[in-house]
C-alpha cells in the first residue's frame, strides 16, 4: 500500500468513526423538540470529508495520547464538526450565500425553514461547548486542559477567528485587491478552525507549549494551502471528480489566489505552505508525526 | 429607605457596573473587523434591565463569594448578557419575529443588515464561553468550577434549554391549548437562563450541591413568575410605565396564562411561584440570602 493509499484509508476510518459518533450526538434523554433534533441531525449527517475531526485524532496520536484518550478525543472531534456544521447552515441562509443545495442535498433552511435553520445553527454551536465539557467528565482529561480547549474554541471560532473571517469575506466581496486582505479572510475563515483541531488534539495528547505553537503553525499553513488548492481546482479541476462545476469563481467574479498572483505562482505557494507545515511538525519532535505529515501531502495532491 | 427602594438601588448599581463592563467587552488588541465590533456593541449597549447579571451577582453574594470573587462574577455576568443579547438579535430577524424596533431603537438587522446580524449573534454566543474561561484565567476560580459553568451554560442556553424553548414557542404559535405546553416554553425560553444565572453565581460563591439545587428551584420559579407577570402587565398594565402598548397579546391572538386560566388565577399563580422561590432560598441556608429574596418580591410587584 502506497503512502497515499495509507492516508486515504486512515481518513476513511476516521470519517467512519465520526459518522457513528454523530449518529447519536444529542443525549437521547434530553427533552428537546423533535423537529429541532431533526434539523440539527440532518446537517450533521450531510457528509463531507470529515477532515477536521481526522486532524484532531491525528494530532492527539502525534502527541502521544491518541490511543489512551480515544473517547476524549472523539468528543472534541465531534465538537468541531458541530461548529463546522453550524457555520455551513448559517452561511447557506438567504441573507448570506443563499444556497439551495450543499453536497447535492437541499440546504437546511430549504428543508426546515429559515427560522429553524437559524435556531438549529445556534443549538449546534452551543452544544459544541457541552461536548468539550463531556470530554473531561468521562475522566482522563483534566479540567485545566478542557478549559483551555474551550478557550481556544471560543476564540478561534468567534469574532477574532472564523466569524471575523466570514465578516471580512462578506464585506470584501468584489472589492479585494491585495493578497493581504485575501489572506486575512482565509486565515480566519478556514485556518483558524484547523489550528483549533490540531492544538486541541495536541492538548489532549499532552503536547508541550512549544509543540502547541508548532502545531498552530502547521494548522495555519495547511489551512491556507487547502484554500488556495480549492481556488486552483475551481480553475483547472475535473468536474466529475470534484462533483461540482468548475470556473464558478470566474463566473462570480470572485477574487482568488490565481486571479491575484497567477496559476503557477499559486501552485508554488501551495507547495511552499505545505513544506512549511511539514517543517513545523518535524521541528516539534512529536512522538508519532507520520499522519500529520501525510495529511499535509494529501491535501495538496488531492483532485477533489 | 424601604425594602423596595433598597432593591431598586441595588439593581441600578448592578446595571451600572454591567454597562461599564460591556462598554469594552471584546479585547481591544484582537484583530476583528470594525463593523463586526460595532454590530456586537450596538446590541450589547441597547439597554434593558440587566436583571440576569444582577442575579449572578446576588447569587454569588448569597453563597458568600460576591465580594471576594467580584471580578470572576462580573465575567460570568457579562457572559450571560452576551447570550441574552445574541438571542434577542436572532429573535428579531425577519425569518423569526421580524421586529424593526427593540426598546425604542432599530433592531440590529435594521442597522447592520441581516447577514451581519446573524454573524454578530453567532460571535456574541461564542464569546460568552470565552468570558467564562477568562473568569478562571484571572485566578481565584478553579478550572473545575469554570468548566461546570461552561457545561451549565451550554445545556441551559442550548437545545435542551433556551433554544429548545424558542423552537417550541415557534412551533406552538396559535396552537397551544394546555398549560403544560405553555409552561414548557416559558421554563426553557425564560427560566433556564435564570437558573443558569443563580447557579453560576452560586458556584462562584462556593455553594454546596444541595444549595445549587435549591438555587435552581428558585430560578425556575421566578422565571415562570416573571413570564406570567409579563402576560398580566400586557393585559392590565400602564402603557406609560411599560413603555409599550398593552393588549398586544390579545391583538396577536397569543396564548397566555390569563387567556388559559384567567386573570385572577394567573395572579394567584405568580404569588405561589414567588413564595416557592423564597422558600427554596430559605431552605438553602445561604450566608446572605436577602438580595435574592428581595428580587423575587420585586419581580412580582413591578409595574413595568
């Protein structure tokens, strides 16, 4: 099995574990309106690559606690899918991107109505924090570590993180002229949650402060590389493999990396960011860095 | 000074401290789009009675830690105003209640647009959890206690709490026929956050598990009494004192306590709930229960 097949199998395994965890995510004994449960569950189970939870698991393993702290890691990995899912539901709303479909399925508000979609998003976001407290309540994770994870999550998903990136994206539509502005958007809209994934996994696995810093650098770099690769695939990707139309950025006049710096320089940039991410991981001297290194390569070599 | 004047002065003092804390709530050094800061700040500063933070402060004092843990308490009190404020912004959206004004000021989406209002709400909710972690990071509050507060907040503000109540309210509009259904809505839409306020204050003040249970009972009862009193004031209140039109519930065909059980029985119910709340506090044998007892009386005697 090639390295590439190995990481694909690993990611598939993580995704499968995640699907199982998300299938019964709200405690059954809670007295919650069924329609709200349905709306939350609909989007949680709407698929996706589950890359973020895989990064939590891979980082926990890298730092040395992936096997001993499997249940705690899964709780935090679920939490990040809750955050990611809420952000997609709110993003798709008529007042935002006004999307009727996501991954081939009708968006949440098309199925449950706008009001329910807003509230389901709010409930998903709120429950993400509950899941982190649960990671500590099952034992094996100190309250200090869990609280640090809550702090990271609220910062990196909030105003100075993901939400700030979404606001900048919204305000900047059509008007972006510099790489600096575009980078601000991607660093916050995409990289911040990825930084959260790998540092949370690192914290659970017992990473040192210096290792957490290097994991952050890894997350920032692969997040940005991932986003530029998305821009590149939209321009030159295979529609059948991508499962969506290409050239949508050009049609929507979206300012992208290839638009600002050209296709070749964008590819070179992805390569540089990937190398920087891998260097950070090597510098961190983690117990088992292999999966994180493979994921960095996988993200840049992917064709969908 | 009468007891009533005393509690009014106390609440005014709490509200003033809260206004000061909310005036610079997001760290100034964070790189956050100015428009997002403005949108969050606009609604945070849009006034209101600030009853919820006062309940956090009063409960912390009652349990014995109000003075020694003033800064920690203020952080958690701010957090609850962030949650309350986000819920109002999302509630006012066109897809929800579609309100153009709140407390005489244009609602958030009327000033900043719908997309920004959704994102400002998301950012406020997320930052509430950050504020709780800050209560611990300044010292004097254990990570265990802060994490328990995070757990309570995510549960009581989330799907099994406030959001669940809002969903039930939305689904039940016009169709509610029983007190049980109406009670579910108010217990979750209103009481759950009040339960959070007094138990969070209690936790900071060092309350025992039994005291926390009795504080919860107090919160449930005054939350429900507050809501029934609102229904009563809408029917027989003084428009000038209320600052809004009365009889709006009748005009909107809203199902209320007076509608279901009559005005006199509603008043009796408010009285019973207030007594039950005060009994719980007396049973709890807290160090300084006075303010909590006075607040229970104040809520039922209020005319606006």
